[in-house]
């Protein structure tokens, strides 16, 4: 099943994919996919009934919201692509993550807003996991049982703001010979709230595809196009840490809650035509950016310069 | 007015401070301070009526939740203390921030859970702002109008996990002479989801104090004690970027929503007795950590080793 959150006649509702460009609507007490996730499974009966009986709408008539409107948290795995290991001088031995604020989310077709003050801004096409069952300390063997489905996140990034928010400083460590004293250790640190979390930096959707339709999340083609030119042509096979490894690792530190989203890291293998996502400076180029993941769909967003 | 979220008889409710150790309860349709914030000001009439007529409870009888149970986002300002500028080799010229996940929040008296796998873990006592009026691109002159009140956040931090999640890599930049090609620029990056966002790493409360009771948020004593020994004795006068500067800056990138929390950065001037928060390794020492901010209250949490 493919589910999305849409706005229709001024109300939000859950769309069910029925056929190319055709959707049915779930009963109106499901106001977004978040409510589906919290229905304890009752939704699937309602969804099948809606496919049988509900009026069809064209996907052209509707406005899309992010499918999960208010995730408890959006975790993003960094540096998780094995396609170019030559980039890493000292890299993650376990999944490294940051939190993207839910205020950055926008739906399919919503503009990505860029400003001159943002500097360079580029897309990052990512497979994302939607958690359907909460858990902490989840064993890797049962990690997949916690997944409701998969969606697409375009993890918009400003390397200019990243550089501005990266600092070289002396961290305070207790002195090894006298823990009552401190010593200073030169360190680098960077803070992602702006460069990953600015408004509209989180296009998500259009669909959440239930996990039964994706038996292997590590065998999916990922493509990113700018104004129709393919800039990334990659596969989730290149993810360094797998979905189950990430769920097991993260849940030993942060409890996963129903509706949490984990973006698995950027697909960035350049296309055969020589593109690369880091070359697509949306601030300079504008245009439309599309992310397509096999079996899930295509997330398309125009860029608007303010 | 001082408001907190408490659990009493298995239900959550809003506590109003009445006198030392004595609270009244708001009518039960306010289930947490989040609902107060969304009441469009109607809450203050209900609060005054409750103080007049409601039964008193002792604060010893109740369990505390984080006052804001589900903030849309928790932004934390980093490196915002001018007390030790010698630490900064290249530091922020504008407020640098990260997002702390709401799943890390716990209330007053709730244990802070540490594990051996976390390595060193230390407290960070911080003044936090609770947003009462949403806004984007907020001018510095009207920034204070967006504040509902102030609370305390203990921004628990693991420097061990920070080191593990700090990486040296080659960032991909478009070549300056040919934007279709990429060049590699050596960079450092760190990811805070684990070291700032692990479960129980966000003690908050007990009170949100409405802004009318705190005419100047930059004249408040901040103290942090471990097992009764003062380790930080500081003042919000030492915050480098002010509350209004932070609100204005952040809102030009991330829209602030009602219920968002901004932790203003660590107070870390060591106490006269030679303490320092970075010396208080909660994983090794256990004990109880207390953060007191003038006019707001005391946030106390025992440490539990698992």
C-alpha cells in the first residue's frame, strides 16, 4: 500500500495510491499518515474499504503535505555511502546521526525556499524509514519488525552554513593526573541546526510505501535529477550501514517512537553524464529537483529564490 | 506565574506554584503546559481561578514531567558563554545551534540514565526560552514579544560520544574554474544526535516562569551542584549572544513555533571551590545533579547507572 497526506477542500486527509495518478481517500478521521500509524493496524481494513468504495481523485488536483506531518524526531545518518570511500580521512565506525527539525519538512511539489544568505545549497536524495513500532535496545535480528514503511527525504544541505557553523576550539577535559583540574584538548565541532534544518530543507514524500512492498530496502535504484538532467544514479545497495544495523544501533541510545523517521544517508554516486549533487547549487541555479526511488515514487520540488 | 506539568492520580495536569512546596492544579482540560501555550491567553483567567479555589497539593506528592511535553523543536545554542574565551580558536560569529530530540526530555527528579557505553557524561546548566508566539524573520526589537516564559534545561553531554562522532573528511566542492567538476576540501564535521540526544539527556523544568516575572533574562544567577558541591557559579550576564539576538537570528532560518524551546548555552564558570561541570563525569560518579537559576527554581535529577 502507498499512503500520503494531502490537502483537499481545505482539510488534510490520507491518500491511497490506486493507479497511476489516481488516489482514493481514507475515511476523514485519518487526517494524516501519523494517525494511520497510531491506529494499531485498524487502518488496513479502512484502506481496503476506501479503495473499493471511495471517490477517485487525480493526483493533479491535490496539494501534498509531508506524509508524516509531525514526526517525533527525524534522524539522519551521515557519511553512510560507500560509493566514494576516498572522501573519508577518519570516518564513522558506527552510524553517525543528527536530528533534522520537523519545522523543515515540506511535501511533494512544495517550493524549496533559498536565500542569498544561505550561500550554496544542494540536494541529498535519501531512502527514509518510517517507524511503526516503538522500541529501545532493539536487536538487529528483529529491527525490520519496527518498520511501517519507506519514504523519500531530500536532505537539503547548505555547505556554506556548515562551514560557518564549524569551529576549532579547546575542549575541556579533566586532567588525567588530577580529575579536579581541567586540561584543554584541541577539537573540531560543527552544529547542523541551520545547514540541515532551515525551513523547507526537508522535502518528504509523496508516499510512504508499506514495508510488505519492499522486501529488500538495499536493492533500490536512487536517482536525483535537476531540471531533468540526472545528477545521481545510485542504489541503496551502497549504504554502508544497513537499515537494521542503524535501527539496532540508534535504539541503544535514543528510544524510537511511532512516527519517527530515519533518513538513511545520501545517495551520491554521480550519474554517467558527470553530474554530482554537490554541483547543483540551488541558490544559483533554481529549477526543479526530483528524487526517484524504485518502488516508492518521485519527490519533486521547485526551487524559489527569496 | 510558575507553571509545570505533573502526573497525579495517573493523569497529567498543569501545576501552578502557590507557595513554597505548594501547588494548585489548573482545570483538567489543560493536560500539560503545551496546552496552556495553545490556549491563546485564556489560561490566565483559569489559572487565577484555580489559585483561588483549587485544592493544594504538596510538591512532594507529585511526579514531574518536562513542562513542555512535546516541543516542536528544542534548539540549543552552542559555545555561547563568554566566561572563557581562551577556549575558542575559531568560534561563532553568529549563534550556532543544534537540535535536541524531544525523546531525550525528562522532568524534575527523573533519573538521568548512563551506561558504560556512553563514556564520559557531564551536565550543562542552561537558561531556556519557551516560545509563546510563532514567527519567522523576527526583528531583534520585537523578539522578546515571542517569549512565553523561561525554564531550565540540563543539556547533558557525552564528550566521549562527541569525539566518536567527529570526522575528518574531504568535502565535495564544485571546482572554482569548472562548476561541472568537483574538488575536495578537507573538513571536520561532528554529529550531535547521540552525544546530545540520548534518552534522559534532556532534563527540563520543573517550572516555566512567565516572562512578566523575569524583566531581564541576562541578570540571573546560574548554579550547578553535584551531590551538594557547587561546580558552576555563573550568571546569564555572561551569555555571548542575547536572547533577543538568538531569536532574531534563528528565526531568519527556522520558523519558531509555539512550544519551541531554545536552550541558551551552557553556564560554565567554575565555582570558587574549583569545580567545573566537565569534571563531573556522571558515568563514574553517579549522584544527584542540581541546576538552580534565580527566579526560576531548581531542577534536580539523580543519576542511575545501567
